[in-house]
C-alpha cells in the first residue's frame, strides 16, 4: 500500500501546482445566485457561491472531470472540464426547475379553497368561521365576489345567473339534489357538511370541459382522504345534535354518523316572522368509507339518508288575512362512489358514480303535489402526462334523470301524473399546455347528447394564463355552456332545446405573501332560454335570451394585522333577460347590482378564542309591482346584515361556538307576494317575503373523543 | 475507482494520511463549519458541504443526516412560507435516504419529527392537526428504537409543553421530566464519533422556562 501511494505521489507531483476554478453562478436572466453548491463530481472538492454568486476553489488533480452546480429550485447543471493545471473561469447559468406549483395558473373564473387547490382564496376549514355562513358551504361561498345574496333562495347565484345554473360536483360526480327542501320563499341550505371536504372550489365562469349541465358556475367539492385517527365526535347544538364515529385501520377507514335537528325549542324562544304549525325537523344518517388501493389509489363511498318535514302558515293571497297551512316533506337518499389511482406514473384515472332518490311532498289545503326524482351518474376520466408540460385529459359520462310530478286532491280518487326520463351522454377532451412556466393554455371541447330532447351539442372551452410578473398573472377564458331547461319545464315538452350561455372572462391576480388582490371582468350572453308563449300547441319556446356583465374585486389580507385576517369582496352586476313570463327585456328580480362583503377574523390567544364578523351589503333589487304598468319596476330596499361569531377552545377537545346573524336588526325584504285578485279599489294587496326571523342565534358545543385524548378540533375552528 | 480518486485527492491536497480517512476529514471540516454557522447563508454553505460529502460517500448516513438538519434549521431561520417548504423538501429527501440506508435509525426519526414541526409552523391554521400527529408518530418510532434518545425526548417535551402553554394548563408537571432529561443527558447521549449530539443547550433553555 505504502509503495503504491509513493508511486502515485511521484506520478502526480509534477502537477501539484493547484489550479483555481472560479466564476459566477446566475439564473437565466443573469441575477447572481448566492448559496449554490459548486463541486467536482466524485470528489469532496467544491464550494458554495458567495453573496454575489461568485465561487472559487482550488483543485490539484488533472484530467477530465465533471463540474456540478446545484441550487434549490433550479435544475442541476453539469459541465465536463479538461483540467490541465491551468486556472478555469466559468460563468454558470442555472435554469429554474419547471414546477407546476410555481408555474402560472388560470385564475379566470376560478376560486379555490382548501389545500386541493392552488389558487388559495379561502381555506376550506375557514368556511365555518366565516360569520353568517352557519356551516353552510353555499353561504360561505357567497362571501366571495361574483356571487349575490338572494335571501329567499339560499342557493348560489353567480355572475347574473340563477341558483339552478350552478352545478354541484362531489369528487367529479354530478349531484342531482345539492340543496335541502324548504317551504316556498324560505331559504334552502346545502346538503353537505363542510367538514366532509378537503377542498372546495367554485367557478364563476369559463370552467373546464369536464363540467356540463351548468350555465353559470360549478361548485366542485373534494372529499377528505384518510382520517387521522379513531374518533368519536359529539355535537350538541341549540337546534339539535350530531354523533359521528370514525374507525381507522391500516389502509382504510369508516365513519358513521347520525343527526337530529328540531327547530321547535329555538323558534318558541325567538320571535319568528312566520307562523308555524310544525317547526322544521330533520333526521338523517351517513356512512363514509375509504380504502387505499395500489398505486396511491383511493376508493371512497359516501351514502346518506335524510328525512325532513315542516308545516308553515302562508298567506292565501286572496286579499284577506287568512292563512293556509303548507306542509313540506322531503326524503332523500344519496350514494356517491368513486375510485382514483395512477396505474403508472403517466396515467391518472378516475371512475365514479352517484345515485340519488329524492321525494318532495307539498301539501296545501287539499292539494298534494308529490315530486319524485331519481338520478344517477356514471363517469370515467383519464389523464395522461404526455410530457412535463403537456397533459391530455378526457372522459365519458352518462347522467340519467327520472323526474315526475303527481297532483292529487285529498279525499278524491285518482291523480294526474306527468314525468320524463332523460338520458344524457357526454364526453370531453382537453389539453393543458405550458409553453413555458409563464404561459399556459387549456383547450377543451365537450359533446353532449340528450336522449329526451333528441339533441346534441358541442361546446368549446378555452382558457389561458400569462404570468405578468413575479407575483401577478393575467388570464382569460371563453366557452359555451349548455344546460337542460329546468325539470318543471321539461315535463311533457320534449321539443325544447338546451339553454345556452357564452362566457367571456378576463382576470388579473396578484399575490404577495399573504395578500391577494384579484379583479375579474366578464360578459355572459344567454340564448335559447325558455319563454312562455301563447300557443296551445307550444306553450313554451326557446326564444328567450339575456346577458350579464360586471366586474368583481377581491382583496384578501392575512398579513397586515397580527393574528387577524380579512377579505373584501365587491361585485358590480348589470343583467337583463327576456325569458319565462317576461313581457319584454327587463332586469331579473334576482339581480343584485352592487354586492359588498367584508369578513374579518381575529385570534385572541389569551382567551383561546377565534372571533369574527361579516358585513354584507346588497343594493336594491327590482320586483314586479302588480299595481304598476311597468314590468319589474319596483325597487326593494337595500339588503344589509352584520353577522358575528365566536369560537372558544374550552379544552383541547372541546369547542364552544356561538354565532348571530343580523345583530343590528336591519330590515330585510326579499320580494313581495301579490294577491291573486285586486281589492274593491282595484289595488292588489301584497305580503313581503321575509327571512324566517330577523336574526338567527346559534350556540353549539363540539366534543372530540379519541383514544389518546390528545387530539383536538383546532382545525375545526382554524386559528 | 472511488477509493483510488479519494487517495489521490487526499494525497494531492497534502492532507494527513495517517489516521483519518478523507471522508472523516471532510466530515470534521463540515462539522466545525456547522458549529460556527449562525446565519442562513452560513447554514446554506454548511449544508452544501454536507451535500458534497453525501454525494460522494453515498453509503454513509451522517452527511445526509446533517444536510437535512441544516435545512430544517434554515426553515426556522426565515419567514417566507414557500421558501421554508422548499428547504424542508430538501431535508425530507435526505431523511428518506437515511431511512433507506438504516431503516431503524432513531436519530433520523427524531429529525423527521423536527421536520414535521417545521412544516406545521409554515401554516398552523391548516396544517396544525396533520403535522402535530405526524411529529408525534415519528417521535414514537424514534423512542421505540431507543427509549433514551435525548433528542427525541427533548422534542417530545417541547411539543407537549407547547400544547400546554397554548391551553394555559399547568406546565409544572413537565419539570420532573425536564430535570430527569437534564441530569441524565450525558449518560443518554452516548454518541459515537460524529453522530448527532445536539440538544443539550436547547434542553437547558427548557429548564429555564420551567423555573419561571
């Protein structure tokens, strides 16, 4: 050994004069990169660049070597060097690693929440702490721009569209019945608990070719993956209770829950605007199963059964003060099954389906209307990574809907029934192409065939985004969107065509640290809307049309105030339609020209409390004054509300939660119901459509029990 | 070939050949650099040194471990969340490599727990629950392998005290355990050569908190 060393020593001693390798490391634009690692492969020799990106080290060996330069966030650089004992000066340029998370994203029309989405606007857990949302996903979404508050409905009205124009998807699967049932003019709620989902995104337009049957917007909900551990969750609320148990095993988990809601005790304490025969009551149960499969796959099943009923006294609208008892009973069963996985690195597959069985029964004096809907959806998609920058995605689906109305008079033989069966088959294909980390195109097309309407449609969808600066981007979207006319219109009228909307959206987004600013400009054109005609042979036509345009502004700041965060949403909307019973083009009653929402949340450490407030303003909407010759010329008062909530972490696993809506008691009127016949002076009397009560107060206690007793619901109040 | 090059490298850099291998020499140099690293810049440079060693001496776990340790520490030295995550991504890769080399390495699991706390700090609002559980799991693994790994014991204490402070519950119940850890630190900390030995000073600070 010693002799070998000696020989080597002698051999190389001729070249012992150390050579210096030096230079500067920069990015493509020439900005120096301090802290980069520059070294010779298969040796311990090397150095780090200094504050100016400069490096220099000496190396005594000669021959051919590889100089490697590495820096976090950049591609490795390799360069072969012929070292002959003379000094080397090398300028090295590193290319930023193409990272989809850092690359530009399309923000036009897209609001994401939760970790599943890149365009973070509102964390999904934040929904419940948004004052006034009362644990309803749709209500939380209404604090974002592009939406408007229509208190009599409770649905999501987006960019001048009605609530029915927003489609709801769970794990990519269509939800036939996303809302609870309620009495006419009483707000509904979303059926699903926000805690079921790890990501919620909501689109204001220009969405992917994957989604159909929505003219205005899609609400996409992604269910949770694996729970963290076994747990028993107990919720005690002023309006009822909820019990959920989770059992976890190595690659799977099962959650079973049950709930009971009864508003009677609450409503007997707090003055109500309406008289109740039977206050709303609901009970239900759900099951949530998850199993991991090979290749990072996951199989999920969600099933629920719910039943609710209420009985309210409503105006007879006959000019007297008499009221009429209206009963509403709802039964709903829902199953959503899906699997996703990657059979290989380049492929991502999803397969899923849903089944819905919904029955609503409305009883008004002797008239009974039973509305039955049975729907299912089967869908498969595949995504292929053609290269780092190109992705192709396609899918096929079938949506089946059976819908029927049955009218019956109490104590009378026979009934009259109408129904229809729709079988909608659709396919989509889209390509996502990054021409660079700065420019992204998304080109898609969707085809649909409706068996019932015997029509096919083809919708192009295009969107693009360009990174205008380090933290800002500009994006645009365009597309055609089709949706079947509403179920009630489709009964016995298979000659109707699909309603259609065209979207043009331009959006600018800037995010610096925890501050986001976004503004969006849009125009929407409606065609083929259902319009009521005079002809007996064709009482409904597709001759309706309309438009909507407006601008949204959004500012979210989690940084400026210590332990506090706020966001401000403002939307301007101008819309007109000539559809349904409209005699001419007019502003629809659901259009809110100016909407403003300010949400503030603050963590008070000493009190272990998370407090929040929301202020909502919606400018005056129109209504049709039956006593005026002009259509939709009446003006409702402005709609204002200040909502507050407070979450208190009593113990690690116990949260006390309280909230109140409209604490300042603003007068809210959502419209008027006119009498069917005028009074003796020829004037139509009216009753205002009001919220169930001026304010709503809620108190709840949420307890989590685990084996370890260490887990808490911190995430649930999101401090 | 590698050994050959090592010998040459050693020879030509004129380093002593008597006792230590080139690997040990490089490690010692990097460790003394580590001991004096105060700023992020220093730490980046130290991490680079460990990385160079790790690349060449790829059967050794220590350079990967220390590289990961540097990046975890760096994540605590800066404010920007995205950059914290970028550092922690590098650290996570190194810890994975250590665990591939030595699946029952107690120090790697302890460091992994530390890393998860770093992830949590980026966004406690949304990550709180997920990463506190992960950190807890890693410490359990570290202590299953070596019940007296002082670093794992120290990290476990900080996690528990942090939670207790948050809920305003009594932290004096931890004093006994801090005391035990303190007194026994040297007997627990039977580390060979260049193995991880950090934590004594930090544990000292924990004690100061307790006395207040």
